[in-house]
C-alpha cells in the first residue's frame, strides 16, 4: 500500500508524542499519535545522538517512505529544497546564515529554547518562550548569568519543561519535555500552516541539547562518534 503524499499523515497531526531511542549505530525518534502503539512516522540517523549525521523522516504503513531530511537546525524536502531553519544561536547568527543541515554542533549554539527561532519558509519566525513557572525557573536572566560565570545548575534534566514557539500572527506550537531523565516529548500544534517537519527539527535540537538519560550517557561513553 502506498500514498501519493508521504507527508500527509504527519502534516495532519495536531497532537503527538515523540520518544528517543539511543543506540551506538543509530538514533531513532518515534512519532506517535495519542494512544497509538505503532508510530505514524520515524526519524532515523546513523550513529549516536551526538553524531553530525542528518535524520531521514520515514512515513507510511511500513515506515519505508522518505518524507524529508531533518537536523537540529532545519529541514529539507526530498528534492533538497529548504523547508526552513531552526536558529539555535540566540541572535549570534542571522537566520539567513543558518543552513538546514548544519546541526547543533557549533560554538554559537545556545542550549536555551527561549532564544531559539523556528523559521518555516513562507511563515513568520516562531520565537521560543518558557510556558510555565518551572520552565521559567530554569531559563531566565539569573540562570543565564550563573551559566556565564560557570555556576549553572543542571536541574532542568530532571523536571518537565514546556516551551511555546509563536509569533504575533501565529499561535505556533508547544513542546513539553518529560522530566525524570526521560527522553520523551509531547507536542501540540496550534497553527495548521506549520510544516510538521519544522516542529520535528526543533525536537531534534531539544533531544540533542536538553535530554539526559543513563542510556544516552552509556551510548555516548562508548561511541566512536563522540568526538565527531
């Protein structure tokens, strides 16, 4: 069974969950509809999560239809044209200076979604905001100052964090990262115009920069990709 549009099932999602699987030879992000056991889509890249390789997005009943290429810094259509970028620089680099496949392994990258910009082609940039009190506790001016002087406290690995990405004329989308050292995200999309691959690219950035689990640490410790 095939479909004329491999992206249709993903683009129809208004709420979904994403779980991260850490392995030495590959990293897998499974996208599930609420309550469903089987994923509606899957992101796969070679190597552990620290590897520079891009993800391929697979859809379809057998998860064998390629629907694009993703990285923490953006997404490409199957023909290689840009879907948009995720600017992780916190203003250090202009949106036009970000390549969709440049990833998150750069000195300008800031592990703070409240200064990220998700820039879908043809839509206004969606700026990150802390969406609740405990997220604001971890991402605010004081914690940024502590980190600059070397006294950052890594409590955000263990509590749930919620971020809104929005613009004045777009309700954007919301991401909740699970607490307790679990690599799991809950997503709701309020603006149907947003290409879901841009949301998934943002999740790839969060998975790379804002998750910690014992499994991830173990894989990173033994991975030959750890210095790449």
